[in-house]
C-alpha cells in the first residue's frame, strides 16, 4: 500500500482494546489458530512448515529481522477484527475521522501569489461522509492516488473552504506528502 492506505491500517490497528502478542512464538501460535494450520502460516510468511512448528513449540524464539517484520505485520492486520470493524463503522456513520498531515498544498491561482503551493501542517476533523468514502475506496482496492484525492477533497471542503462559507471554486492540490496520520 501507499502512505494513505498504511495510515488507515495503522489507525484501525490503534483501536485495539487488548495488546497483541509480542513474542515470536506467541505470534506464531496466534496465526496458526487464525489460519487453522501451520502449512497456511508457512505459505503466508514464506518459511517452511517445520520452521513454523518450531516457533509454536518455542524451540526458536528470535526470528530474522525480515521474518519478524512480516510476522508482526500479519498479526497486527488480523488482531481484533471485530473491534476494528466497529471503530470503522462508527467513524463512517457518526464520528468521522481526524487527519493530521504535513504536505504541500497548492491552489489554482496566478504565479507569485500567496496561493502558490507550500508545505503546511494540518490537523483537521473530516465528517463521516469522507471517512465512509475513504474506507469504501480502501476496501475496493483503489490505488493510492484515489485515496489521496478523497483526503484532498475532504480537506478542501472542510479546511480551506470552511464548509462553503469562503473561497468558492477553490481547487486544492495535495502533493509531496511528508506524513499523514489518521485517528478514528
């Protein structure tokens, strides 16, 4: 995924009510329960089935760095799915989503004006409609530029146009993203 998709995944992962397993054997046991077998876990992680079995038994405790990253990512993605779905549903229907970003925002304006693109740090609450559009686009496998366009449209409407009270017809460009974080 890209920076927007990863940010949405991280926001969903931050809604967990219990901590995820920390040790490699505990993470392997969790994945074996989730996927119902060591063969499926081995294929998912790109290791042998025997290696997975040795982690489950506790014979191996410290994975290679690449395996540790894949293992932690898969556990984080599968940890408390109902809690994640509930938080996403609440954001999409009632509470909305908070976007914090540092990126270059430019506008349709004459060169040399203050409307030229510049780096801005913005923290803004977006209404539930934009959260729903983001989650729908992510679920449908939309490319990163489509997710970026939804966020840009939301910031354009809520932050720059102030809900239609100012700057009618303003078109915002959302580029050069330094970071983006979401809160549900």
